[in-house]
């Protein structure tokens, strides 16, 4: 598997992000924001928009809550350009490593729709623990119904246990 290259997003990437979010297969699971709203993640010290790929963007992720006094960082949104190709695990692993290694998080957390079985499996394989379920929590206009929201988290110690070399063992 090729190495995953993450870089900071720029205003030139916002069209790519919008296009991915608006695809029908992603619409039920991702919040749709226009380029102006997305640009706030580029300028905020409490957020980070990352792009997977150098010249050929293959996915994106947004981290937020970087100013959390508890070190609890949210992986707010992530999406691949071509899911189902066997590359998602590497992308997610790179994001988790970035959260703990670069952002120095104590804890990473994220949420997903109760209907998004692919994401739930990916998060569990990456070491995230299901921490809670808010039943019939959010109305999603694009699917026309109320859905459950599931919360997942992973602690620094759990991440380090996935690879003992991370903790210097």
C-alpha cells in the first residue's frame, strides 16, 4: 500500500471538497457547506482542513476543537474520492496518526450516522471505541428522515498500544 500524503488544504481545494460532499452517495452522511463556510476552517486556529494527495486530491478531512483544554480533538468530517478501493484504512490511519502525532491530541473522537455501516466498521478496525448512540438524534433533509448518531473515540494510550514503537517501547 502506498504511503498516504496529507497536506494542509488551501482555497484552491474548496471546490474539490464541495464536489465530494455533494455526491449522492455522500449526501446522507456529510454536512454540506459552501466554499465560504469551508474557508473558515483554513483560517481558524481551532481547525485544520487536510487534503490527501499532493497534486491529485483523493480525499479530505477536517479536524476541529484543536483549542480543547482537555486535548479532545474532533475528526469532524472525512471523505474519500474513490471509496471501496481498499485505501480507506490507510487514510484513516494517517488521520489518526496526524491527530495524535502532529496535533498532540489526548483523545480523538468522531461521530457517524447510525446507517453508515461502512464507516462504523472502519472506525472499529482503526481502534475507535463506540462510546454512545443518540437515538433518532438528527433530521437529515437529504434523506428525509431522522437518524441515529453514533459517537466513537480513541485515547492516546489506545493509539500507542496499536504500535508500541509510537510510545518508545
